[in-house]
């Protein structure tokens, strides 16, 4: 556990970057520091590994005041990832990642082996290992940055806006992989971002900072959405809070209806006979939904081909959230939301009204627990 105990940082020019912050960072979890630019997030992060020294208060790691630790020893147990990956431009990818093991005294061959394992862990193809950082995309560079920070297998990782400089699609896949990786690694992570959606997606707990280095609220993502501490937090968390909170309500227990289906390649006449209200759901041979078919589009066709399918509806997983289920129901051209299992095979369909009933039930259960 990392504890901030009344931590203040006043820079020599008089700027108070962090103002008497108390914060508990639990072990093995992701704590996100979020807030507008200049509110003291980076300063808070860099005080943990003593790249910045507090001017007031204490930071304790597992009960020991960091002020009493040797900074070099301290940093060996703390990985650090920054926005533009901070890679050494004149070293290859594998040598960048091997840097820390070599600093720790590993032999070169063993360090490079370890580096290749780490690159695989973060999902970078091995053939990229001999390239230089400038020969990689932004997303690939960030993966290398994460692999390098994991080099010494540190129990703590500090990450300062690691995904902010990549485009939204790449960012989303980096976030998903980061969460998967953390499930296996269980590091104590302090993650800085200015993006509230990223904070809510990644954080086990979220610490919202306000201008002047004030900590405005620390809460789990659903609590932050449900109960912002004040107007600043409410404004920063943004709109659609009720809808976004559905991401944290599991979809299990939805009553599913059996949906008549045909397979790709089915006879057009069979598709017409199977359809309900002019639509039929089309599956592949593994029962994975491929799309809805408006059977009136089949005039002149002998069989159901993928090109005639409607592409608008989303598909939700039964083990996902009610947000996904509601979206599937609302986006479906038939009003019947498509629900699949973990391997993507059809379980059934659900109508918006049934999802709403489930939302009310979940809210009542949550109320009863309080
Ligand atoms: N080395 C420094 N000297 C003086 N002021 C600084 C220094 N570093 C940061 N600051 C100021 O401290 C405040 C917090 O900065 P920072 O921690 O970088 O915020 P954030 O990461 O939330 O954008 C800002 O007002 C910034 O200008
Ligand atoms: Mg910053």
C-alpha cells in the first residue's frame, strides 16, 4: 500500500502544485489520478518515486517513509511509464526493454531473453524487436514503454498519461490489453490521466484532483458516477452519468427470448418463412450472429449472402453489462437486442423494455444493500 499523508508540494517559485493530499493507494489495484491540466497529477506521481520531493507531509510505502529509502533502491521496485514512451532512440526495441535487467546485473543474453518475453506479454510481434523506436507506431512504442517498465518485475507501476498521445481506436485496445495484463500481474498501479472516461474504465478507485492540487474526491467509478462530492466533480465527471453507470451493472439474469435464425447460405425461401415481422437473424456455422436480414431485400436472390445483411445492430455479451444489453436492444433494427455467450454464439434476444425492468431491479437490489 502507498499512503499519502498530508502531502504538499510547493515549488521554489511559490506554486503550490499539491496541497495537503491524503490518499490510500491499495496494493494490487489500479488507482487513477484524474483532473484538468495543471492540477498536480504528475507532481503527485513523481513524489512516489522521489523524482520530486514533497515539501510537506509524508509518503509511505508498506509503512516505510520513502524519505528514509535510498532513491535508487526505491526506484528499482517502481516501474515508470510516460506519455511518449520515453524510449532510447538509438537502441533497438529489445535493447530498450533489456535496459533495466542489465542495470540490475543480469547477463546480456538472459536480459534479452527476458526482454523478448516481456514484448510478447504486451502483445508486440517478435519481428519488431530489432527495430528502432522511430520505426514503430505510437501504439507500438507505448507497448515497448510498458514492457520496459515491467523489466524488473516491480510491485509498483507509475503511469503518466501513457495512452494519451495515440488515436482513440488504438487507445481503446491498449486500455483493454492493459486491463487484461493487470488481471494476471496484479501490480499496485498509480495511473494519471486527464480523461475521465479513461479513469472510469481503468480505475478500481479514482482520485479526482482540482486546480491548486486539491483532492476533491476518491471513489470507485460507480460511486463517482452515482454520487459526485460537489459541483466541481459533477461537472468534471460530465453528462450521461446514469447511462454510463450501467457499464458497472452486470447483464446476467436478463430474460432472453428464443430467436428464429437461418445460416449464411440458407435458401431465400427458407429465410422468408423463418422471418418474424420481415426480419430474420443470420448466423454462421458456429451460431455466431452475422447480422439481421430484411427479407424484402432477397428479391432476385437465391440464398442468404453476407452482403445483404443489415450492419447497424450491436451484439452484447450475457456476461457483459446492462449498458451493452440496452445498446444492443436500442440499436437493433428489429427492437430485439442480440445477446451472445463468451465465445460469441447466440443465446437469444431481449427487448428494451425488458432491459429497463432489469435496470430497475438492479437499482432496487443496490438500494436494499445500502
Ligand atoms: N518544476 C516546476 N516548477 C514550478 N512549477 C511547476 C513545476 N512543475 C510543475 N509545476 C506547476 O505545478 C502545477 C502542477 O503541475 P503538474 O503536476 O505537472 O500538473 P498535471 O500533471 O496535473 O498537469 C502546475 O501549475 C505547474 O505549472
Ligand atoms: Mg501531467
